[in-house]
C-alpha cells in the first residue's frame, strides 16, 4: 500500500498563514463508533476522546480538514515511522514517503472529531480567583506546524499574556497553569467539537504553494 | 447529640447595583451549599436529601462514577474509591441542587471529575480535582458559556466555585431560591 502523497510536504510548499476561520481541524479518535465517542447524556464528545493520557492538552495535534480528509485519520505511524517522520518539516526540505507496515499502518478502527477554527481561534481564557486581584489571561491559538509525515498538521496551543506559549514554559510554571488551561481546553473542545463529517472546502493552492 | 452548627457568611458584590448579596450556610448542612430555606429547617433538609437519593440522575451518575473509577483506577493512584466517592457525592449533590436540565460526568486521567451542565442557554463545565488531599477543600475550575459566547472562567476551591455557579444562575434568573440579601444579622 502506498502512502497518500497528497498529505506529504512538498518542496514548493510554504507555511500557511492565511485566515482559516471557516475551515475545520480534524483529530483522530481511538474509536469510530458514535456511542463510544459521544456522552449519551450531554451529546458532547467524551473527554477520553479529546486527548489521550499520553498526550498533552497544551499542544494538541490536529490536521486541517481539506486535502487531508477523514480517511487520512486512519494512518498510524509505527514506532519506527514516528522516529523518522514524527518531526517538524522545514520549508524546502524534501521528504520521502513512509513505508507500509514498517513505518505506517492503516488503523480502520479510528474515528475523528472536527472543530470549526473560528469557534476556537483567539478564544480568551480569563480566570478570576478569589485571592488574586489580577486575572490570569491567555488565548487559544491555531498554528500550522507541518510535520514530515503530514504537511497539514496543525497545533492547538495556548498563548499567555506575556507572549509565551503554555507548552514552552518550564515544568514548575507549566504545572501551575496546567489545571486551569487543561480545563479550558477540555471545555472548549467539548463545547464545539463534532463527530459528523462537515461540509468543507480545500484551501486554495496559492495559500500553501510558493 | 449533634454538634452545634458553625455558620459561615459569604458576601458577593453585585455588579448590577453595587450592593452585596449575602449567603449564610451551616456546616451541618449536607450538601454544603444550601440556603436559608433549607438551613432553617432540619426536617426539610432530610427530606430534600432523601429526594436526592431517589433521584434518577443521582443514581445514574453515581453508578457511572463507580464504573468509570474501576476502568481508570490505574490513574487514581493514592485516591481510594471511598475517598473519591465521598468527594464526588459532595460536588454532585451541590450541582444537582441547581436543578440542571442536563448533567453528565466523566472521570479524567488527571484525577478529576469533569461535569457538564446545561440550563437555559448556559453550558457549564465544572472540573472537580480529587487529588488535593492536603487541603481542606478540593480545587475546581468552572468554564461557562452563554450560547456560544464564552464567559469569564473561575478557579478556586470547590465551595467558592459552586458559589460562582450559583451566583451566575441567580443573576440570570435560572435559579429560584430564597436567599438573604443585604441582611447582616442572622
């Protein structure tokens, strides 16, 4: 089986910096069954499918839905594949395609959730706390973070009011914010994520080709 | 012989008119977020409590909690089921007091209970952290939406967080309770 070349970075690609408000992000889930994905009472996506225990809410991996479509969520890199392709792609860098079985497999049991970027991009986090007079503020940022296995990889990150990102903080500082920001991320995604395939369009080529 | 109740007074400034809303609570009350009507009548409190325990929502969520705890037990190192269950009962009872139209709960791998509540056009996400064993009151966060608009969030003790939730419901006429306003003596 050949790797889908349409999701690989190409030498004539650039970083995507245009307005993506009307586009969707997609993230795989470990199940593709509606009853597993949705809480039967709230009808919202279950927390266990927003982020797995080994991953982090401070830098959540997603992909831009478009050229990368709902079938691509079934691509699962092997340990060997992650070592070779699970790294940031730098523009002008040429990459080869991962090899079936040794570097990637197809996991047909995977499902997905999608979220409209305009629902989360820039959404403010402002906390008040009884004994703190200055409120804590941050905002949600959707950032293009292409990887060697997937040009369409985007990250959901949290920018603090001093310009630093949550995931860039030292362990001690990060731990202080972890509960609040993780709660925020969980709630925002639960509120706006959907598990049905939406109507979506592909990004115009001039937005990602040089 | 029941011990005498300690009475706690909480004052919340009202943004609308600059006044103060006063809540008085007895620590003999259970759950601990009751207002004047329940506080003044022990019999009524018992009856209310019984109604909670017969409430389908409570039973459903309590069973769900047990199932999820068993599934996620490996993430709850240092918190045994009895302790977790007691903490859950505290937050769940308080949340049910707000009479939500929808309430669901999910245990998370970071040792918390993540509640979703819907009432009117509001959606509330309250995360109750179970792992603050050295503190008198557990930590909680509250994220609120009115429609799709996000409101300011709150982080603090579970008690404080519940007050913010109740206050938001009161301010938006989504909670009808008898409370003491601008009354300083009890």
